[in-house]
C-alpha cells in the first residue's frame, strides 16, 4: 500500500499575499516544500517550531 498522501493549502490560512498554493505528496515531501515556501514566500523564520507548526496543519489527501 502506498504511503498516505498529505496536503496543505495556503488558501486555508489567509495572508496578505492571498497565496493560493496547494502542496501534496508524502508527509516529508509536503513538509519540506511547505517550510521552504513559508520562508521564501511568506517571510517566516526557518525554525524547528515552524516545521512542527506546519506538520500539525497537514491534512490527509483523499485519492
């Protein structure tokens, strides 16, 4: 059985940028990409706390 896909959607967390990016894939793929996106596009500081916060925001993706 394939790994459970996860996703995160910037539209669920409104920002000044009105970002509409949605990322989906394995938990690690999504987490890595979402952290990079939060830092580069939204100006967050890359910290273990940011990674944990984003991890808690991931949703199961239905196939």
